[in-house]
């Protein structure tokens, strides 16, 4: 895969995740391709990068040959899209173990709080499909 390619894999069934993806899309984050992890294309990408299936239960950002998950994926996504570097650096001061604990807490509770959907975004084609 090309080193310039950046792909964000997210849980297409999660209402919170879909809401965040819609927000990102409105900000025209054109440097990042966004893809529901429930698609066959996402499965092929995960195989190519040799990513464990358990990791797919979280956000995964693929940037070139590097794989970022959880809070690291979010911070890298912010950097790639020009968010204030001082804000990102201040968030990086929080130890990764603490950032990931916060991420895990939200991740575990997101489906209970925000619910799920039967349709997932397929942002490359700008339409929805069944998960």
C-alpha cells in the first residue's frame, strides 16, 4: 500500500461512531478515507496490515505503514487534519495508559448509551449499506 494512504476504520454499527464520522465528513477531512470495519474491504485491509481481529473493536487509523489504535489513533487523526498542535501536544502529555483507559470506558459504554444502527456509512460511495 502507498505510504500516503490514510484510512480510518470505525464501528459502523455504533451511533456514536457514526455521529463522529459524520462530523469529520462535514469538516471535509479529505486526507483520510473512512471505512466501517464491518465491510469486506476493511477485512482485506486488516489482513494486509496483519491486524488482530480484537483490535477491530476499537478505532484503527492506518497511516502509511503505521497502525494507530485507541487514543493514539484519535491524536494522529487530529494532527493529520490540522488541529491546533498545542492542543494535541497538551493531550499527549497525559500518559497513554490513562488516555486509553478513558477511551476504553467510553468504548465499553457507547452502545448502551448511544445505541446501534443496522445501516453503516460507506463514505467512499457516499451512501449507506446494511452491516
